[in-house]
């Protein structure tokens, strides 16, 4: 029951309905404590961090992820430890610390690859590429993102595929390759529009990360030279 509630809250948050998940997560955490299931408690804390992050509540998200990391480490849940570390590094990047976050993303990516955690490996690689763009290392970012695009499509991760196209657009635009950038921006927008047509995903752009992708893909072409 606790795991089902956690999954429900996660689905709600990913669809942009994070405001509906607070009570669900509280109930899930109470049940997980009664079960003395530390791994599940860590997963719930990590999901709570996602809810806060999607709402732009950075400090609250940081607290949840820190608690998730501590609880996951106690339970020996290696994958949850890596997920929490990744999310904490994402907060670093959001605060403008692209150098420290890049090191953290690289470490998580290496460990996720060794453990064959494909989705986590993809996420950490995308975050790493975003940090590279922040550091103006456009060539390496494009190379990484082109490889990530194949992985994302193979996993059927459409949201991440949209993010990849948007990041490629940003990197190529800032590299002076306007025509290629425009193509990727159009693909990102098309995917985001398709996702929002799915039942339950109408509020997707309520997530600040989704809004960032959408706005960047929409506004990016306007920044290209005529």
C-alpha cells in the first residue's frame, strides 16, 4: 500500500499535479515507518524532493533529498543513494555552481553505468551535458547529447528526449550553428506538445523544469541571427 501511494504521488508530480501529492506522500511515509522499511522511506523522501523541486521550492527539495540520501545509505539502497546524490547535484547546478555539479554528475553517471541503472545513467548524463553548456563547453556537450538521444529513444523516455533536443538547440545556437539549433528546438516543442495531449498531463508545464524546456525551445529560435 505504501509503495502504491508513493508511485501515485510520483505520477502526479511528474504530470505537473504535485499539489495533489502532499497528503498521499504523508500517508505513504507513515505506512513505511510502521513497516520499518527504510528503503521505501528513502524513496518517498526522494519523491517528496521531486515535488518540491518541480514547484521551485529549492530549499525544501534540498532538505528532502538530504534526508533521502541519509536514509538510503542506512538501508543500503545503492540506487536510491545515487538518485538522491543526482538530485542534490541538480540543485547545485540550479544555484549556478556548474563546476561542482559537473563533478558530481560524472561520479553518479559512472556508478550508474557500472550498476546498469539505465534511466539514472541517462539522467546523470543529461545533467552533465547541461553543466557543460553552462561552462561553455559546447562541443563536448553536443557529443554527449547526441549519444544520449539514442539512449533516450531506446528507453522510450519522451520527456527526456524533448529535453535533449532543447539542450542540443542551446548548445548549437551558442556555437553559431543556427540552422541545426532551430531544428532541435522544433523537435523539442513538438514532443512537449504531444506529451501534454496525453490524459492527465495537461498541467505538465506547471513543473518549473518542464516550463524551462518549453520556454527555451520556443524562445531559442528568436535568439538566432537573421
